[in-house]
């Protein structure tokens, strides 16, 4: 699989130029839960999701892997979309009081495996975020429930290992999505992150404190990978 980050860097830089004022507003108000968000989406990846929502302007978002809702809120803040989200675990979604304009657009499905979720929801999705392991049936279900053209983003393209990061569940999800797309008449464009972005804890730490300016890929994406998918 081609691993060049050139597409990703250009996407980030062009998006920041186009949406700089709005991104700066969002950047100051990302809704993190007031508890340690271990294994949740961090600040740099939340900002990337917001950037992608501002650029792509989704109307209906599918999320697999809710957890505390950090990514869910990030997408709600940066779009007017309805967001359908599932998690196979219990409902850990944190309700931020006074943010009904976001929570009213978030339809949660806790204790729901992705296979059941994909069977029961209606279609018409144009934006998908996955923070979990995908099976082939999940991939087929995603394509069945999405429009002919849609944006797919997966978290954890890499995970930290010594001496260097290794591929993780986001890479596995992308491999399955690309295979299905190519076998079924879709064009794809890949936007991968660099392992160097994940392995820069100083930049990642500052982004959580909202101390870095919105310039460059280092503080806007740590380990999210995106595919633009279009039916031929």
C-alpha cells in the first residue's frame, strides 16, 4: 500500500487556509470529558476530524467505536450532520451539559456490535469514522449504507512500539476498505499519517493544552488515516 503523506499534508494545509478562523474557534472548545481519556481520541486527531468535517461538509455521519464520545462531539461541533454511533461496550458517553445542539444530533447505540448496528440503521451516509477492528462483513455493510461517494476515516493507523511505531487497527481497516472498493468499481484516494507524527509526544502534549498554532500536520493529525471513495 502506498504510504506517502503528501496528500495528507496538502489536505491539512489547504483546509487550514480555507477554514482558519472556524478551526481556531473549534480548537479552543474541543469537548473533552473531565476524566482521563485513556484510549480515546486525542486533541490532534479530534482537530483532524473537525477539519475533515469542515472540508467535506457531511450530512449524515456513521461512527463505529463511541467510547467516551470525544470524536463524536468533535464531528458534531464541526458539522450540522446527524451522527449515528455504536459501541459494543456499555454506554460510557459523557454528556456535556448545555450542549444540546450537539447531543440532539447524536444517536447512540451502546452495547451494540458493529454487525448488528450496520444491519439496523438506514443508509445514506456520506462520512464514516471507525475506531475499531473491521471484519469483511463490516466493510460490505459500510459500503451498502453509504452513498456512492463518501469519506472514510480510521483511527490508530499506527501504535507506539519500540524502536518505532507499527501498523495498528486503522491500517487493517484501510486495507479491507481498499480491497472491497477496488473489487467493486470504486476509485480511491488515500491520505495516511506519518509515524513521525505519532512519535512526537511533545507536540501531542502541547496540542492537548491548546498551545500550538494551527499550522503544519504535526498538531492536527497523529494517527488518523482517510480515504476518499468514489463510485466509477
